[in-house]
C-alpha cells in the first residue's frame, strides 16, 4: 500500500481525536480513530470545593492539560478579578484552553513538560500553589515545587481511564500494513494503546513510526519498547502534520 493511502492512528480521548481528525481531514491525511483513554470529571470533594471557592489564598494556579482546564471550569473554577492567582500552564494547547475559559496566562515554560515548569516557574519559594489536574498525574511536579520551597495543593479535577476493549479493524490494518504511524499526546495514551492491542498486534505497532508531542511522551514510548520515535518540533497539531510528511 502506498504511504499516502496508509492511515494515521490517533490515540487521544474521543473528544481529542475529533479535534485532530477535523484538522487532518482539511489536509487530506487519512486517519484512524483509536481512543485509548477516557476522561471523567472528578467528584467535587469538600477540599476541592473549598479550594475553588478560595482561589485568593493561592499565589499560583497550575494547569497541566487542556482537559484539566475544561473540567476545572465545569466544577466551578472561575477567574475572580484582582484576587485571581497567577496562572501557569504547560503547552500551547493548555494555554489556548485557559484563555478561552477566561484565565490570564502569567507563565508558560520554554518546553511543554512538568520538569521544565518545575525548574522555571518563579517566584516559588514561600508561595502557595494550587495544581488542578488528572487523578493519575505523577507526583514529580509537586515534589519539585516543594523542593524549591513552595506549599502545594494538588487536587484532581478529572480522572483518566485506560480503555481496554479490542479493536478488530485496527488489527486488520496492522496485519495488512495499512498504518503509516501512531500519534500520542500523553503518556497515558501510550499505556492505553498497550491495553487495547493483543501482544502480537502491539509488537507490530512498536515497529511503526510513533509521533510524540513532548519529551515525556517520547520517554513513555521508549520505555514501552517503541523503536521508531519521532518527537515533534512543537507541541501542536501542525507540528504533527509536518512530522507525518517527513515520515512519508
């Protein structure tokens, strides 16, 4: 099969795949939707409710994903004028979602990952920082901020679930060499793909090009055993398209 006819597999949530699919359709790139994760709004616990109603007690509010912004907004997080904490975000996609929700962005790290934010965010020492993110987020970011002298409150505003149901159509495409590459926007999507594929199909997938948005995603792919990893120049869908053309 000619490379231009092979499909690009999208591995985000259903909503995330739809966003990328619309973009790729306008550029004539055939895609295959394989949602590997699903997100669900976290319950409004007393601790979370208190934090959202008292944002003025925090110096920084940190969003690490667009999903975090959307779910926090649905739970009641709103800018509160002069008493709104300074907002830090990871990545352009998160920044766009935050601005759409009415937040003013005060800080965005030079690289779209938590490690860079933890190093570059300033001021930190003596500051009270609220992180609103996934329930399965790793603790390294909060640990690094605490190590720099901050007090952190890390609360889940959504839960990420890995999907496990098999996809026979994708298996057929893998077996007939109908896949050009896989695209990944989060480490959880890498783990989700492994849950949806049989061991034999996963072995085939690991030999195909895997496009990663961000170093943390590339690292997850490497740890999972993918052999042909391509890190995009920027954390956006246009950079994915550019990488796809380079692969072709």
